[in-house]
């Protein structure tokens, strides 16, 4: 009988597609549970605060643990790190399912289990990105990242529709069971493949030492490379604006329209995300990836400004479509750029630090959005407000127009951040100034494997 090692699938292209397929299935199951749990909690508590607490508990632990998880990922086998991430999340899902069957599931249980799953995802994310770098030739990294985004977009679009039907047919316990099975599918896909280990590099040797040194090395690596540091701060600003937009898009639309129109706009925007990811997976982005990052980000900022100009559903729907379509190129090009410039044996630490810093702006954005709207922008653009006779003459005044003005400010900030990053030579020429870190230092995958 053949050993597991002998039976393992080793051809890089097949390994990548199997891992990707498993992650897409798992992501869809998680999205189903997230949607169904949100409905379940709100129906039982009627509390928006408890609803928000569940979302917060699913974000914060990953942000806090990412630097530590990144150092562990670089020490471990990347495939093992992904198995730990998916397996840990599956364990949390199993506990939730058992509590629900016993009739003892409470909101605080969900928060704790979400926090546990979030901690597990801190290992899974850096490991998945590093595995992609090891399996995909540099010229096809943009396409591979587009495929990953395509899976995320498909899950985000299909999960609410599926969950809405399934929750009536099989209930929350049935949906959580499906989620558990999708985790097992993802783990099985990882168990039957073999992922090569990155070859040692000078950066990897420099980063070795005590565990504390290895945790801190991700930040030291980025700080020593001004082009990557500039991109990091650019994305921190962009993520701050994006998260505020996500919070405020509902008040913007509902200030002049209905929940049905809001749902239609969300569907239109989601189709933009899906088509953008599909286009990115087919094209791979421009040759100069930094141009793709900054160019499409500028377009995103312009679309945010357009959303704030008029209380018009067609205008906002079109702008939201273009925004999410363009955002897929920003993300895909950025990811491919970092993968190509960071040595594979330190990618766990570097990417974890990068995501921790960028993601840390999300809680801040959600805390700022409400007070800025309620205490400043809405009063400014109220009928007879301080800006009603100036800005209000252009975008209108009354309910929702303060949110519209804040959209224009946020969009302008994003455009300025893009132009500022482009004007900084270290960012503009980052692809020329930093040598490619993958190629000889990876598993030497032939380009034809991704065709």
C-alpha cells in the first residue's frame, strides 16, 4: 500500500486549484453561517448592539494575533498552518452546533466562538498567501489572486440568497452543519496535496532568532524598504475610508429610498465585485502592478465622491458597481506585488504585519463614522445648517445630505492618498528598485503550469 506522501498530489497547478477549491467551499459555508447567525441573533434580541458585538468579536482577535501567527507560520509547514486554521475554525463551529442542538446557545457563546475562529484565521490567511506564492509562477500571481477574490465575491453574493432559503428549510442547525462539512472538505483538500517548502534566503536567515525577534521582524522588514512602507500607509488610509463607506452606505441610501432599493443596489454592487474578480483572474492586471494599485484606487475614490453628489439610486448603484469592480484590481495587483517582492520564507511575518496594520483601521473607522455623521456632517447640511447655503447649493441639504458630503470628503481623501503615493518615488518605482524575491528562491514552478 502506498504511503500518504506517495499518494499526495504534487503538481503545483493541481495543488493550487485543489487548495483554492477547498477554500472557496469553506468560505461559502462560513458566509452562510454568518448570515444565518445574524438573523437568529437579531430576531431573538432585537438589539443592534449585540448584532454589532458579534461582528466585532470576529475581527479583533485576528488583528491582535496576526504578527504572532505570522512568525509561527514561517516556522511551520505552510500546509500545516492552513490545516490548523481551518481545523480550529471547524472545532468552533462544532461546539456552536452542539450548543444549538442542546438548546443552550447564547449570544455570549457566539462571541467567544467567533473570537476563537478569528484567532484561527490569523494563521490561515498568511499561510494561504505564502502557499500561493510557492505554487504559482510570478507572471501568474495576479491571475491567481483574482481567482481567490472571485471565490470570496461568489461567496458574498450567493450566501445571503442561499441562507435565506435554507434557514426556512433546515433551520440554523442545518446551516451550521453544512458549514462544518465545508471545513472538513477544505481540510481534506489540504491533506491530499504536497506543498513545497521555501528555500532559505538571506532575509530568512536575518529574521531568525528568538521568537520575539521573529515576531518583530515583519515590521523591521517593511520599515527597511521605503516603497513597501509607503504602500502600507497608503492602504491604511484607503482601508479607513472603505470601512467608513461600508458603515455609511445604508444611511446614505435609506435617507431617500427604501430597503428594497437598498437591496437592489447591494446586488448591483456585488455583481461589480464578481465581474471585477473574474476580469482580474483572466487578465492578471497591468504589467506595472503599482500602476494598477494606484490607478484603480483613484477611480474608486472618484466613485465614492459620485455617490455623495445626488440622492439618486441609479447614480449610486452605477458608482457602487464601478467601485467594487475596480477594487478587485487594487487588491489583486497589490497582493501580487508584495508576493513578488517579499522572500517566501518570511512572507508569513511580513504579510501578517501588513494585514494587522491595515486592518487596525477598520475598528477605528466604525467608531468614527457614526459620531462624525450625527454630530458634524448631518447638522452642517441640515435645512438652515452652516453649510446649507454653500455646499448645500451643490449637493442639496436636508436628511442624508451630510452623509453625502462625508462621502465626498472620504472619496477625495482616497484620491489624494493615491496621488500622494504616486508622487513618492519610492512607491512609484518600487517594482524597479526592489529585486524580485521569488523565482530561484521558490519551488521553481514552470510558467506553463498555470496556463
